C-alpha cells in the first residue's frame, strides 16, 4: 500500500525531450505537434466529406492552415516574449524549444485557411461551413500538442502536493520556486479540458445543427473560458502584467466577448431565416433535390461544359 501511495505522490517529467535515432535527433515537442496535425486533418476531413465536401480541397487548404498557424503562433510568441528567446541569431526560429502562442496559431490558421479556400473557389458560405467542420479537430490537435509541453518541462503552474502534481527539474523551475519540487500540470489540465471540448462540439453539432460558423464561436468561447478562469490564475511562467492580471487574461476576456457576440448574432440570424419558408431546390430535371455541396467556382467551368454537351446531345438525338 505504501508503494502505491508513493507512485501516486507525483507525476514525473521526461528526463529528455529528444529521441536520438543514430545521427538523427527527433524533438518530442515537434512530434506531438505533428501527431496533432494528423489527428485534426483526419477528423476535419471526415466531417467535411460528410457535409458534401471533398478530401482534395480539404487537404490543399489544410497545408495553408498549418503553415499560417505555425507562423502566427511563433510570431505572437516573439512579439510578446522577445526577452525570453535564445540569444543566438536563430533564436527567433527555434520552435523546437517551445514558444508557440495559441492566439497567434488560431488567427494565422484562420486567415491562411480563409485565403486558401477562397483561392480554390469555395464560396463564403462554404468557407464558414469548412470552419465548423474542422474546428473539433483543431481542439483535438491542441489536446495532443499540449503533451509536447510535458517533454519540454513547461506549462506548469504553482507548487502543488496533489497526487498528480508534476515533478520539474531544478533547471526548469522559476527562480522564485527553486525549492519547490512538484507543480500543477497545467498542460494536463488543458489537454483534458480540450478533449472534453471535442466531445462537446461533436455532440452540439449533431444535436443543435447550428448555422456556420456558430460552432467555431463555441470553440473560441470554450477555450478562452479556460484561460480567463483557472489556467492563467495557476500559471507562474513570466508574463507581462497589467493591473495585476496577466496579458493573456485580457486577451482571453476580449476574445471571449467577441465570440459570444458573434455566436448570438449568427444564431439570431439563423432563427430569423428559419421562420421564412423557402422553395425546395430544383434539380436538372425540375425535381426537388436534396442538400449538396456546390461546386467551387474554380471547377464550375468544366461542370457547365459537360452539362452543355449533355443538353445538346439530348437535343439532336431522340430516344425511343
């Protein structure tokens, strides 16, 4: 029994965040981010196809989303934590040492994805629908990626003696807490919070049938709720403070309010439109057709050409 109590007394950190495969060194932080991207692409792609989209378009847009997310995440960290970067010239680019801000990642990913989807001919409505399709996968990627912080021994909170408290090496402890040995594993808390959010988003999307991009707004509210309530309160890593609150507190509050207002507006518009009857969509033969995903603008020319050929063919050939 004493051995069991000893095992549950703390949560150990990895001795190293690297995996050496001969001459090649793999960074665990990068591996976890990659696994998160793969999981997000898989879940987002399946949901997009279920909405009538295509894997090809999703994959092309995802490439830009990932690139924009990484650039935005690093740019945010560099701007807000420039004094904590490595002194070497390559310090700005050293993402393998951590330092990816989620605020910049989401903003950069959304902007890049919006531009890429528009460039590939997707309409505004389709772009909004794509945002709602992929957002549970984005939260899943965040849940997986947070384990990269575990390998780097970062994203932990104030000292704790709870059975799941995280052991942190002296080299990674803030100077003010050098004598403390175990801390709140914030990365673990956030990973669990995000997984709960994934389940919640999938359930809400199935039950409520929200108008896009309302589900994206719910994601923003869910994540910022964690940051502005318990996470920023527990964190002890260096941060700019204003009137006693960390900078991320103010960002989370502002983003939460914007997302809540957008959600209210989208739902209200959706309910107003739901009260207005609309005629059923007509198919090529004049019959009502079911829901479908419109062909992106960039692919309409070939689709229209095939329809013209088919129409001309029936015009000059009578069938018995």
